[in-house]
């Protein structure tokens, strides 16, 4: 299998574990959530879950989802508001304070590169998009799961990326894949750093991490807040509903715009991913003024909803709770002041 061993990333050495032990979030040999969280499904059952994902009716669009081509001149054109492009699942390219920032850049074609069968992306040739991107000033990584951190994507992106901000423990993967260590800065929960007059903070989520059988919860998982004097943007990261959302809102909110995890939910792992109604509730807890669902329209990672239900139900609950929202098409350039709510997914159901 292509690059099989490399897919797992870096190993936790004794020296690295001593570093992780300095975090108050490292307990009993691993990182822990802020509240008790049942991991839900045993690793031994994951192959069966994946099989259901790729065989259940409604898991795939009836045709490949198109991605609009990247227009560099429009993206780099100066603007008084941040610009964004969503590429499906949790991939967000943004332009803020004249800097290009990329979040969870999983452009690869498959979320199961170490499994005996594929879990293919809904869109074709997504890795080729990277070729058209300008220089990336900063990559933000929420955690190390395969649907957020992709070996093939990093191989292409490392040729044009200046800096990486990552959750504590994730640096070892990037180094093992050839990224220079001095370009990577690790964050514990609530750590912050200034980047081109943008205050960037790593926020807690209720989730887990790991790329193999022996490294579960050996690096942190979380979300990102980006604040300037004029704007406040929040990317929730993966995770189930919990008390931390109100804390994030109290400490860092309100937010002009928030990317909310909504998709790949399942009754077997309720504490680890949010159902659409929980995603809206979390956004309200965190004081987000306008919201958008991510973590869908890329892959089938849960057999308990169709590919389009996360977006559709997110809209339903947003309207019921009078929460302002938007859902752009894949590859569409937008800012959060625009009214971007065309139901583009209907033609692919």
C-alpha cells in the first residue's frame, strides 16, 4: 500500500512524552477532555463502521460534487473584511489582514489510506487545487485524524507554506513528513499568539486524536479563534456538545462568524461529534453572530445520515432558533456579510 508506514506520522518518544506531561490536560498517560467523555466505539469495530458508510444508500451524491476553480486575483484583492473559501468537509482557505491562512487542509482523495478499502472524497482531483494556491502564510491544524491531517496534502503544501500552528503533540507528524521543525508552533488549550496583528487562540473541544492503534489521545484536539481589531472568527474544530462552548463565548466571544462542526454524527459516538441541533446550540452558547456548517460534503464517515443531511438540518435548526447562517458552494469565495444560501446540494441528491 502506498506510503503505508508514513501515514501514521511521528511516534511518541520518551522525550516527547515528558513535554506533553507538562500540560495540565495530560493525565494518566494521555490527553483528556475537560469533562468525562465516552469514546463510544472500539477500534476493532471501526472497519465494520467504514463498510456501512460506503455501502448505505444516500451516503454518496448522485454525481461528483464540483469545486469552483480558484481565482487568485479575486482572492488576493485587498478587502476590509476577511474572505473565505470552503472546499468541503473542514477545509477552509481564508484571507485575513492580507495573509493567507489554511485550516485543516485535507485535500486528499481518501480518508482511509491504511484501511483495506477506500473511503473516497465526493469531489475529484482535489489535490490539484493546491497547485493553484498562492503562498500559504499559515496553516492551522485542529487535530491529527485522517480527515483533517493528510500526508499527501502536506507533501504538496510544505513547498509553499511559511508557518504551522498546531495542537500540542501534532508537531511530530509534520516533522516525520519533512516539515522543518522551526516552522511549527504547538499550542495547548487557551494558548494564544500574535500573527500579523491577528490574535490566534487554540480553544478546547470534546473529541480525541490518533492515527493508529497505539497513539490514541497522544496529541491535543481543539478549535481556533482569530481576532483582529475589527473582526472575530471562530473555527470550532471537531467535537461533541459540552460546557466548553459557553466558556469559549465568555472568554473570547462574541464572534462575527463561526465555522461549526456539523456532520459525521452517530448515536454510537454522541459525545464526540455534534448533531445539527447541538451545533446551533453550541454556536449560541459561544455567542456567534453568524454561522456555517463544516465537516460535511466531503466524505461519508457516518452511516446514520445521508451525505446532505448535516447541511439541510443545520439550516432547519438555525431558522428555528433565528440564528443567522450561510452555506456557500464548494470553492466559492465569500465574506460573512454576504447572503450566501443557495441550496446547491439539491441537484446532487
